């Protein structure tokens, strides 16, 4: 049975920021054939097309014209390959549910990425990462459909041009493909990555993938608000990358500034620390605020829209720029111009 094409569909619950939004038309295909039919319909009718994932890294306008497609393919399966295991996960699979199912099977490599909201199809777009691990390290392949002609294609991790919260899906392929399935490469051999924060002390001397994932979940819950109780999109700003000279200047005046040298010679700074040192933790204006425990998270108290949120974010970034001379870049993507969204 084909999915219904819905008119004037409410997307208020389709984004973790809880922003009010109505899609002129909406469809949730349950397999690749239905997805291709939806894409062909939009092309035939000349409708603007928006591809929607779990809405966890997204800023929605009050209205999205054309057709919004939210892939609902949600199967996953394992392919044994010696010590390695390939995990095939369709675009509509909930990321955290997949992580927990895999760590419970004793598979290593994905455990640090527990409790990241969203769907698998959106994960490669910003190369999701946490606690010292990024998706690109375990990605074997991305299956996709080209929007212009409906052809299927497969890309390797190298093809995806992964960077810090970046990929080819934000650049050359933005608005040109629909991701249908991920293939992840995990291992049965213990390979814990415990160098971030106090992970090592939380899991003990003989960690399991499940123990690491549960420790990550505990840390995230201590620091980050649950979108179900306080609307947010997680980290709102990327940790800025600056040149070595800028980093030295800042450290001379602020020795406690967390900083992380990068392979290309640049230095990654902690955006949350910069915002906090501007005295903005807990600051509220109108319907939005900086979270009282984690300055990197902007929260929505209800009643506001995208324009007000963007103004508030600009005010936060402006104070950081004025005090430290560092520009903050927004992490959530703005819908309304087509493309593939988180």
C-alpha cells in the first residue's frame, strides 16, 4: 500500500526544536520504490522538494512549500565478515535505537555515539560525532538515489569528503541526492575509545560496548536537556577552528581555554566555554535561551519561531565575537531552500 500524500501537514513535532511549521504537502515512503515515486512526483509537478530526517539538527520555517519527503524505511541487518560485521541500516532507522541494539550484541566502534538523536539517513550529512569518535571512521558505504534521474548509487567514506560536522552532502551533493541506506563497519574485537572526559573512570578496567554506551548516555543526560521535555537541537554552534596564531593569542589571555590541536595545524576551541565566559549560560530572551547547564545548547520555551531563534543565536555569537574575536558557526541547518536535512 502506498503512503498517503498529506496536505497542510503539521511538522511541529517533526523537529526537536519544536518550531511551528506546516508542510504544504508531506509523504513518508516506506521503501525505496515509494521514495523514487515521491521524488518523481515532485519533479513532474515542479514542486520544491525538502528531504526530512529525524528533525534533530534542523531549523524549520513557519511553512515549507512544495513536497516534504520523510523516508520511513526502517529495517536493518548484519553481514558477518570475519572479525568485522557490516551493519546495513535504512534511512529511517532511529540512530540511538540502532546503537543500543548493536552494543547489546557486543559490537565495537559505535558505542561512543549513543544517545545522538535523529535518523540514520541524516547521520552522514554532518558526519555526526561525539566523545572522540566520528561516523566517518566506521562508515563503509552510503547508498543513495539521485534526485535528477532516480538512479541508484553507492559512495564510499572517501567519496563523502568528511570533515568536522561536514560532508559532500552539505556541499556538492546538497539537494541532489536522497540517502537510502548506510553500511557501517564494526568489530567484535574490543577497541574502546575512552580518552574523552571521565569515560575511562566510569566504565572500569574491562569495559564492554554496552557499558561504554551507557556511560556516554549518562554523561549526555547530565549535561544536555531532553528534547522531549525542553525543546532543543543539541549543540547549536560548531566548535570553532582557528589558526595557530589566533589560538596562541587567546591562550595568552585565557590559559584555561580548552583547545585541541588538529592535524592541519589549526586548533579547535570549545564554543561552549567561549559562550559561558561571556556570562550567557542561562541567559534568556523572549521564547529562547542558553541552557543553564550547557552553554552550547540553545533551548526553546515554546511560542517562538525560526526568525526569533536566529536573531537570538546571532546575539549569542555576536557577544563571543566581540569579546574573543572568534566567529561561531551555526550547526543546525535551515530548511526551506531544498536539500537533504537532518
